[in-house]
């Protein structure tokens, strides 16, 4: 009985490691991180543009990179399809 419980627990963990949904969760995590970093960079860039505290092109660079990261994060969130691993079992 004890070995049967260990075998069942091992099989569940092993199938979770080989689950194709794990890569989907990683994509969703990457999309979230990109969107958050992009939003922070956008806020920083727009703030420095309007406050006039940045010298040179720091505000423009932060705004453009923030826009690129934010749109790529949102686009990745929209195109990632499938269920999460928790909903599959």
C-alpha cells in the first residue's frame, strides 16, 4: 500500500514535468513580465518627457522601448492559447 502511494505520486509528478501545458504557462509568465516592464518603462518615459528632467533622449528611448515591450507582452498574452496545467487534471 505504501509503495502504491509513492508510485502514484511519482507518476503524477512525472506527467506534470512532461506536460505540454507547462510551456504555455511559461509563455503566459513571459507575456506578463514583458507587459509589466513595458508599462513601467512607458510611465517612466512619459514622466521624464513631460517633467523636463531628462537630458538628451532618455525619455524618448524609455517611451519607445516601453511601447515595444508592452505591445509584445499584450500580443503574446492574446495569442497564447490553451489551458493551464491546473485546469487539465
